[in-house]
C-alpha cells in the first residue's frame, strides 16, 4: 500500500472515530450544535462544487439558476423569521459577517464600543494588540463597555458617561456593538439608541450565540430595540450549517451587499446556503418549542450545579436567560478552567474553559482561566430536558468535585447517551444524529 493511500484511509478512520465518539459524549460547547439529517443532505449536494459570485440574478458566473432560487428562498425565510427588511445570507462565518457590518458602517480607523473578551466579547470585536478582527483587519480603535460584574452585563450609566467624555475630548465614537460569545442576558440596546442618534452613531448587534432564541421570539429583539444591523452565525442556537447572515434595515442594504461582494467574498459556499434554507424552515416550524427547552435546560443545569456547590455566575439574576451558563471553578479541587476542561473531556464531557471578568486582576489568562462556559443547545436538540440536565450536573460533580475514576464515568456517560441519538425539532430524523455517511 502506498503512503498516500495509507493516509487516505487514515483520514476516514479518524472521521469515523470522531463520529462514533460523539455518540458517547455529552457536548456542552455553547458555540456548537448538531444539524438535522435534512441539513446534512443539503450540504452534500452538487452546490458544494459550484460558484456564484454576486447577488442572485446578478451573478458573475453562469449555471446558477437553481442555486439563485434557493438563495432567494433563504433570504425570504431569514427576513420573515427575523422580521428584517434586508438579509444577506452570503457571509461564510460570523467573523466575515462582522467584517461586512464594520465595512458597511465605518471607515477604517474609526472608533467603536464593544465588550472586552473577559466580559464576554468575541475576538472579532477586539482591538489590534489582541489580534482582534476589528482592530487588526480594519484598524478600528476599540473602546470597551463599562461592565457590571455582578449582573454580568453592560453598565449603562457608566458607559454613557464614558461615551460623552470621549466625544467631548474629540475621540469620536462611530459604532456601538452589542452581543458577545458569553451572553447569558439581553444587552441594553434600546437604552443607547438616544445617544447614538445624538452623536450620529450606528448600532450593531452580534447575535451569533442567541440567533436561534431571537428567531423564536425570545431573549430580545435587537432590530426593534434600536439596532441598525445584526449579524449571526448559523450553527449555535440556530442549529444549521457553519455559515452566517447580516440582517438590517433597508437603508443599509446597498452598503452591506457591496461589503460582502466584491469586498469580502468571492464564492460563498452555496451548499451551506442550501443547508441554511433548510434550518430556517425548521425554525419556522419548530423553533419556539426548541428555544423554550434550550432556555429551560440552561436554567435547570445552572440550578443543579449550584445545588451541588458549584459557583455559577449571576445567581442573583437567575443564572441565565439564554443557552449559556458560566461557572467560576477556582474554588473546586481542580482550581482552573483548563484542568476542568481536560478532565471532563477524558470523561466524555466536552466543555470549554473561559475567562472571567476578574481573571486578569488575579493574574489569570486564557490558558488557565478561572471559568468554564456551558451551553445546552446540542443536548436539547437530542431530546434532553430538565431531568437530564440534573444527571449531567451529577456527572460533572463526580469528575470535578469528587475526583471519581474518569474511565468509569465515561462508560456511564456512554450508556446514558444511548437513548439520545436522534435529532429532535426537525421535519426528518430517521438518520442518527452522528452517523457517518460514506459515499462510494
């Protein structure tokens, strides 16, 4: 056997090992989900091999007539689901969608407000010295919102004072960005619309994590609360393929379209546009029930951990109003988020370590932060409810608090997962959620 053929075979062996492992794990990564068999069918269509530069009906390439129709359906579904005047479904990721938003709203080097990473902001919001997209790619000067650690949210009064001081000093703010990657509570968008109008600022909202909840009418409604435009990735609480969208008021349509193409995209992964169309239709049909259960499960998981002695963030606020639960693990026997992450993974529980607002003051960084981030979207999609969240909290406690044998816990989790192998809240679910489909 040639070395090339051996590597070829190894690739598929590793894919199959991963897919088999997923059937035996509890995945609480807040930025992941599992797509339906129908979405998977769409993204393996011939669309994956084709090009379609530009807007539907205005393509640079021929051969797009059916792909154009699918993209127009996707746009229509997105506009209906989010009650948006305009939707661009071409961005291939949340970072690219954010770049399209920045390009439409600002000139390079303009100043903006965003959450710091320690307060839940995403790297695509961050300044240049951190390698953040806004600063490193666009040169934007990023000022961080003042933050209330206890409420885990933007401090409205202090942030407004900060904006006014900057304006008076001549450090003009052009853009106010809400949203983040640790996002348990709605952000105060409407509270900043007046000052945005006063100084001619644009308001953006990165809904990547909560877009499924927003689509279902929960969490908050940024476009009605004062946001000019909203970005979203499409594979978190919105359980679709890895892709993205920009939703906006009609007045921003031309600028966003031009930012996407020719500015940021050539081809835009048409197979994933088709998959996005499918998940948007699923959410129109099943989204309310799915989103309700995601939020119930997040609260249940937080409460179950709290009752077992875990330091779940924002107890006074009810822990969370989204899919995300943030936990301070510095008082556990494992002391830091990385140790917790690694031990849980070895017990077939997948979570991620996460910075806490006060970590920097305590000398911690992203390598060994004080927190972990949990999300309930994927396990909810497999049919789990509040009682299963209590069982998950117990598994976590046995590993982290009690130091039980990891292999023993992993085996029990594999048995626990046997009853949760199908996707729920979808038109079709006959194919198991993680079954590897090999074409020959």
